[in-house]
């Protein structure tokens, strides 16, 4: 109808503008669909690091005042969003445009850090030296300790977030710059909300349990007592899961990263064992094969992390003064 009136009431320039707007709107709609699809695909690849993040974070508020738990998590959440959106997203886009070959090396650097963090936790559990103040030490300045703990959480989040963004970028490297930017932003926000929302719920379970124990209903009281008994076990389990996830994810990144840069020995051993077990166990092969891969990746992570910890603490003396 508009086109028919072009020579009469509607200026041709306006019609052309409306046509252009329509085309742009359709393109934007298609881009949003593409971003959603690509973000979903990329997000699934980051699951291991997300589990790691969700498992590790509760430890940063464990043992502190219940009144400070949610404020601390909110501080870490804001720090995580800044990490992802203000530092990592622009950096990832610049790298993908001008130096795409560096992404795999950054992935492996982050993977090595995760291996080190996980191995150090294992070494400490086995009676090795501790590095940095923990909740077992006397806390003379709770405010300063909280600041250090938040800073440590945000620093660890930066590494985990870098892994998430690098994995995401690797999955959408063939897309346009607009799609890549949109996917990174979507994954950044969704992962942050999911992880720290879950952490907020986890650390407040005991408060819910305490509230229920004070109710008149016997069933509510019983459930409240169950939650109070359950929370310490959950936090211990999350600590173990977080350590294992660090080693599994970090080791897996190293396994695949070394393969990508042309060193195939570790990759061949790990995946050779995975395929051999998968082929020999019939219907359960898929699950057992994956478990084999994850376990061997964790072993790779533990060995590499232990070597890094030894070099840092015993050879270079990093953190030695804090351990004594």
C-alpha cells in the first residue's frame, strides 16, 4: 500500500528509510536468534568450569558471620560481572579479531592455574604447608580478612571466567563479530546469575533450617534439623567437588590444548584409554569412557599442579613466608 502511494503522498526517501529499517529489524531478529543458539551451544561446553565455580565459591563465606554471607556474595557477583563484561569480553573480541592463535595458549595458561589451585588444596589436605591465611587461623581483623577473601574470590573468578569466555569464544570463532560479542555477553550474564544465585541459596540453607526448627509444626522442625545436619556435609562435598573439578577441568584443558599445538602424547594416552574402555564395556561404554577421560584428566591436572606448586614454593620460595 505504501509502495503504491510513493508517487502521491509519501516521499520516496521515507519509504526507502522504512524499507531499510525493516531489513535492519529482520537482520537484528535473526542475529538475536543466532546469538541464542550459539550461546546455548557454547554454554554447554563451559559446564565443567561452571560446576567448579559454583563448588568453589561457598568456601569464601564459610565460617564468617551469617549476616555477611549475602553481602559478600553480592560483592563477588559484581566483581564477576566486571571481570566478564569490562575486562574479558573486550579482550576476547580483540584477540579473536587480531590474534586468534593466542586463545589456545591463554586457555592452557588458565588451565595450568586451575591445576595448581587444585593440587595445592590436595597437598594441604595431605598435610603439606598452607599458603595464605585460612579460617583455621585466628582472625584478628574481620573487616580486613573479609576484604582479602572477597579479593581472592574475585581473582579466582577472573581465572574461571577467562576459561569460560575462552571456551565460549572457541565455540563461536567462525561467527561474525556481532554474534561473538552477543554470545559472550549472554554467557557472561547467565553464568554469573546461575552460579552466584545457586551459591546464595546454598549458604542460606542453614538459616532456613534454623527458622524451621523454631516452628510449631513437628514435621517442619524435623526438616529444619535435617537441613542443619545436611549443610556441613554439603559444604564438605562441595569443597571436594570443587577441588576435583579444578583438576579435571584444568587437566582436560591441558590435554586438548597440547594436542591443538601439535604435542599429541598426553592426548593419545588419555583418549586412547577412554576409547578402549568405552569399546570394551558395551552399553555402559559411553559413561565409563567419559569417567576414564575425566579421571585421567584429573591425574594430569594433579601432576602438573604439584609440579607448579613445588617450583613456586620450594624452588622460588613464593609464599614461603606465609606458610611459617
